[in-house]
C-alpha cells in the first residue's frame, strides 16, 4: 500500500517560467470551461505558486519572465474568482427557484 504523497520543498526551482505560465494558463482555461472545480484549481495553484516563488528567488534578474509569471498568476486568480462567483450565483438561483416553487404550491 502506498504511503502519503510527500510534496517536495522548493529549495531551487528546476521549472522554467514558460512552463509555469503555460501550466497556469491551462488551469485558467479548464476552470473557465467548467472542467475543473475552482477549489481543486486553487489547491493546484498553491503548489504552482511555491514553484514560482522558488523560480523567482533563483533568478531575480529576469524581469520579463517575472512579468510573464505575474500576469499568469493574475489571470489565474481572476478566473478563480469568476468561477466561484458563478457557482454562488447558480446556488442562489437554485435556492430562489425552490422557494418560488414552494410558495406557488402553498397559494394554490
């Protein structure tokens, strides 16, 4: 039986800025299309952010790559907020339609 998955600490990132940005953009796309649960995407994002911070610490002089990563993180955060907002609105609509159906049955 396999033991718990151990996450490695990020003493030095071996990932590239292009790879990390591409990964975030894939998560943005899948989340915005409703293919990933926003809570799961947020969890993955935490791990990716750790890798991004390690990358930035290892290569502080690369301004263009840092800007690219910052933009990818910003879009990722924006997409998560939008997805969670849509979920909340859907839940409110569902509750509202349930209450109106109950009210209409009560007045008949």
